[in-house]
């Protein structure tokens, strides 16, 4: 019974951790994240996600970076909003979740 309860708790945490990518896209626009990135990369906002020497190399680091931006820039996002942004960025650029669980078709042709 304990194992079943532990498994259920883990599954609930996974489900709760998944954000809404569309809401994340909206928040990135609302909080003007790409304007800040454009200033840091001399014009190409998306370069910060795509550069070879990026600091964000795991899903955990992505979550930490979003939380850091939220805190340092006083964006006033709640934890669930941070999760939405993480879900959007992961799906759009990083693909950490896709690497962990490949799609049934194996199609990973989406590029940016």
C-alpha cells in the first residue's frame, strides 16, 4: 500500500509540474523576456537559448534560471507561472522533456 501511495504522489507531482506552454508563451511576451535577451545578445533575443555555450543544460537548470530571472528582475510571477514559462521554453528551444520521453513516432525534426 505504501508503494502505491508513493507512486501516486510521484505521479501527482509530475502532473502538477507540467505547465501550459501557451500560457508560458503569453507570459514571456507580457514580461518582455525577449527584449531583455535582445539587449544581452546585441539584437537576437533567441540566441540566448540557442548558443553553444549556454548555461542551461538540464531541465533543473532551466527552472532555476527562470526563477532567477523572476527574482532578480522582480517580474512577480507565481511558481505556477514560472512552470508555464519553463514548459514553453523547454518545448520551443531546449527539449529536455522530449529527450527524456521521445515521442512514439520518434519525430524530432522540429528545429529553431
